[in-house]
C-alpha cells in the first residue's frame, strides 16, 4: 500500500504544478498580446519616421510584423507551457525519488524473506535437496583450471577449494568433489585443500569455489540476478510484490539446476575513489567489477600482486575485506535512439527524472578507431550557422575542430549554437559536460529544449561534484553512444566540454594509482588518452555505411597560452582550431574568433561552392584590417586606399558579429558577405550594420525569392546571377534610403 500512496502523491503534485504553471504562462502572454493589439490599433496614426541611415517600410509592413509577433508570442507561450510541465514532472520525480527507492528496497527485502520461507518448507525443500547430486555432477562437468589458477600454482603448492551449501551435504557428494579436484590438480603437480561449509544465506543448492572461480547453483544467486533485473527496470512502478512471489513459487515448483560461473576477489584498501584488490587473476584492463554494497568500478591498473580500479559510485560504502565480483564484460554503455532527448551520467544512467531508458543495445566505452581504408576524406560541410566559422574556419563532417580560448570567451556558446543549427539536418548531437556545475548543465539543457534541439541531442553529464572516475570515462561513454549512430550510417556532432578538465581528472586518477608523473604532473600517456578518443571521430566510407562523427573538443587556456602542454597536445591531434581571443571578446566581438590563430586544415573541402566563392579573400581582408588598424590607433596618416580598406574591414568585422542562439543559413551568410565585399555597406554607419543586415534579409526574401532559391542550392554563382544580385542590391539601397 505504501508504494501506491507514493505514486498517488506523485501524480497529485504533478497536476498541481502543471495547472499553476499554465495559469501563470497564460497570464503573462495575455498581457503581452493585449499590448501588441494596442500598438496594432495605433499603427494607422503613425507616420513614417526616419531611423539612422534608413526609413521604415510602409505601415502595412509593420502590420505584418505585428501579426508575426502575435503568432510568435503564441508559439512561445505554448513552448513555455511544455517546458514548465516537463520541469514540474522532473521536480516531482526528484521529490519522490528517495521515497520510491526506499519503498522498492522494502519490497525486495520482503520478497527475499518470503522466498527463504518458501524454500524452507515442504515439498519445496525436499525437491530442492533431491537435486544436490545432480547439481554437483553438472558443476564438475564445467570445472576447469583458469590461467590464473595455473599461475598461482607456480608460486604455491596448494589451491584452495570450498564447497558450500545451505544444508549439510552427504558424505558421498563431499568425497566425489574431493577426489575430482585432487585428481585434476595432480595432473598439474598441485595439491588441493577442500573446505566444506554450511551457509543458510544460500537458501538452497550448492556452490563450489576453486581458486577465484565460483560455480554457483544456489537459490540466492538466482535471486541476486533477478533482483538486479528488477532494480534496472524500476519494478515498484510496474509489478506488485505478489506477482514476483508468485513467479518464484512457480520457479520452485519447476526448479532445474542452473550454473552461474563468476570470479571473486577481495578488497584490500579503498580511499579517494581508488580501490586496491587481490584475487581476480584473470581479469582484464577496462573490465567492470561489482562490490558487495552494489557499487561498481572499472579496472585501470593490473600489477603482479594487486589490481587497482576506480569506483563509479560512493566509495565510502565499500569496506576493506569485502568481496568483489567480476561481471565478465568490459565497461559498456547503453546506446540507441531511446537516448535522444535525455540527460545521462557517465555510465548511461538517466539523471533527468524522465524514467528508465528502455534499450538493450550496448557498446564498449573503449573501441578501436576506424582504419584508414574504412575512412573517406572530409568533403561535406557541417554548417554551424555561425558566420565567422562557416566563412573563415569551415568544419566538415568527420572533422575534429578544436575550440580553444581562455575562460569566459564564448567557447561553449559556439558549440551550443552549432548544435542548435543542426535542427532539421538529420544530424545527431551529443554534448559532454565534464567538470561543470550542475546549474550550468541544467541551463544548457533548458536552452536546447527552448530552441527545439533537445529532441536530437544526448547530454552526458559528469559534473564537478562527481568523482574523477566519472569525469574520466564521460567522453569515452559519449563517443560510444555516437559510434552507434555513425556505424548505422548517420551523421553525429559531438562536443567535449572540456578536455582540460578531463586531463586533470585523469592526472588525479593516475597519481592515486601511483603511476609516475611527467610534465606538469600529467602521466606519460596523456597524449595517447586524447588521441585514442578523438581518432574515433571520422567520415566512414560508403562500404562502412557512410556515417560520420564530427568532434568539437574544447580546451581552456591560461592567459591565452596556446603553447601549454595540453593545448599543444590536442592541437596536434585535431584538424584545426578555432581560437577565441579574450581581447576581442572584451571589445565586444561575438564570437571573438582570432582569424590569425584560427585554422581549418580541411579548408574549402568543408564548404559549399557558394561559400567558398564569396569567402575566398575574406581572411586576407580581415588580416589586412587587423594589421592596418594598429597604425591608425597611433594617429598615423593614411591614404584613401588604406582608409577604404580599414572602413571595409570595420564593416566586415561588424557584419561577422552574431547574437547567441541565432544561427544563420548559408544563403543568408553568403548574401551578407557579398553585400559587404562589393561595397554596398560602405555608406552604412557601424552602429547601423545590424539593421542593414536584418533589412537585407527581409528585402531579398520578399522581393527576390528566385535569387534566394539559387543561393540555397550552394552552387557557384555564374556571372549572370552575380549581375542580378548586384541589381537587386542597388534596388535595396534605393528602397531603404
């Protein structure tokens, strides 16, 4: 009954918050619509008024604009209501999450108690004990010495064997096990030491441990595996206690021995998220292990006498001397379309309050990069919608373009705008937040949701409050999620924000694992760490499906020092960098891209023919402007030609400014660059460049849709088309003056 009350309370709170949210939003936008309607009535009284460098269009144009504002307000209101409903649902989930989990634990404890009572009664007890001889026979058929056992016998004469059961076993069974293990070890010149134990917690069945390997035929192991599956699907919401008990009763009636084989080790010490263990001689690097308390970890260090692993959860729950179990697989994460629109942690567990992610497909977090023959050269542009990027440092699908700069220079803004611009372009986006504040991650999620970009985006969050282990594996997990889509023929854009914090997290882990440190205390394999991560992004050949994964790693510099250790490492790995200058940022240039230090090694191959044509001499003009402006600021006299170059550079710089969350299509970018480079903005003041740009787009959309259709194709412009554009520009200049 308690879980039912929890669910009812949860639904009531959701309803209350949603209703309150709807009323609030309706009130806000009703006032806004009324204000717009009042302006609409007064529009007939308004005469034409001059703006700097421009005259307004006819009143009818303003009327149309107001109508658009009304529609925009209505859409914005509906979007805001949806966001508030989703936020209310998440908030209610978080409020009741602890109660629900507690109720789930109580249900499972009750079930376990009932199972114990069930198998301690007749006829289930006798039926279970009748299978003990059969269980032993089946186990002995599976028993074999592992490489770890053979290695142990080289240094020790005796291999310990433990036979456990819930009830006392017959002497015949004990002798059979003893003779079998003795004969098996004699073949390798070893001895055996058999221990026979009674353990009521096993409930029923038998368990044989040889060295580190366990052959388990007990009811408790069945229940352990069943309990894990229940926790994974949040069973308290979907199935009742009686139904689960009924299922176990059916299992008891039709019980057949089933062997579970796994390996056990022992915790030696644990501190600062690092656990040292012994045993598990056959374990591999990168494999997942599970502790008695339920926490998991990943093996990162294997020595001759101990194994080091990082703990994903709360390491305070792990005790020295406790058992640790080998899961039997390397670290993997869930993948699939079900992840789109979700926020997950470093191991793929949902943390957005939207419920369980229902996918059975998984991929290893570490995977080999595509071979050279499986790749194609980058030839298709990935449009970011940012004028300064698409024109100056173009990014192609399958490219790795570094975004580098000091703190608070707009690095994340460039990446988020690129994600927003992928709307409708059939590109999957993955944003990896490494070492960021949880409030920042939440803000990014809300921004993507606001601009309808969350539905094709996965956010992998490893916040600053998390452990170094979670921050370390986050980019690898996100890359595995992206590879699923890439190898299925889709295009992926992945943002690593940022790899500086990732390097710091890996340095912390390495020092705790007692690895020797190198330059700036980073381990010697720090370059290999980022290279094996970024090399997984590529443009696949048609034979491999033709998918691609474009990487935008972010690196934070100190005082603009791009020659530091980590920046130079990542610069040498990537196919170019976008350098964001702090001085330009402080001057008001957004985005603050330093043209001189930014480069794309793919170049024009990542641009459409149209953009390549209109931006051919753009970098040269900006470089000349930046050089000449240095002389002018000292009062040097310049000739008319130089002055014209400076004025054009000023307008070009101003034209490349762009507000956040407002990506532009290539056709508009090309149109603006043509207008500035051909001198049609020379008589426009710097302050009016933003208005010039806005009116230019409106004019061509309304009056010359045929030209915009040509520009949209992205093909190189013919002389005739250029002449038409110039005529339209002259017409535009006459209309707005």
